[in-house]
C-alpha cells in the first residue's frame, strides 16, 4: 500500500508574484486583481461560466413563474327601488345621473318619483366636479 503525501496548498508567495498589479485607471482593475489572486492561490475562477446543464434538466425555478391573478368581475349592484330584492344591471342605469341601477324598466319607472330629487343632486354634483376640473386645467394647476 503506497501512501501519497497529502496535497499541499500552492505557495502563495510564488503565486502572488504571478498576479499583475492593481491598475487604478481600469474600472475593472479591482475585479481583475481579485480574480487573479483567487486563481493564483489555487481557488476556482470566480468569473468562470457555470458548467452546462443537461438538456433534460428542468429550468431553474424563477420568482416570476406565477401567472397574474385574474380577479372575477364585481357583483352587480342591487336594484335602487326600495323593496326590490333583485340585482340591478349597469346596463339599466338612470340615463340622467348614471348612478341608480335597476333590475328592469318597471322598477325604474316606479322609483322615479323617489329618485327624481336625488337624480338632480347627483347631476349637480357631477357638473360641479367637471367644472372644477376644467377650471384647474385652465389654470395650469395639477387636477389631483
């Protein structure tokens, strides 16, 4: 049985002599110097390309593999007529204020006497809001 001496680390005195001096004018100078020192001391090349992976190997997991969540549409609003338990429709809104939603034309007609005053307030509020936005845009101020 032959005994081999254990491997000896490279002599860093001689290895350091092979490393070029650090060039302060080179933007990559410190990187190249540290790389050369690591290699001269017997370490692996820190900037070497990783070994190729077999073609059958699965791709590495990525933080971006999840698909974005698609949210379901919001539920339809309730019918604005008091006493109606059906759901309203955005397609069946008050055509003047666009706020009140109804389930059918009959509910909209029955609710008109009660909605009339609120409808006027809604339209006035929307008109004031638009007027303020137009005034801000005309003054050059930020509308937010």
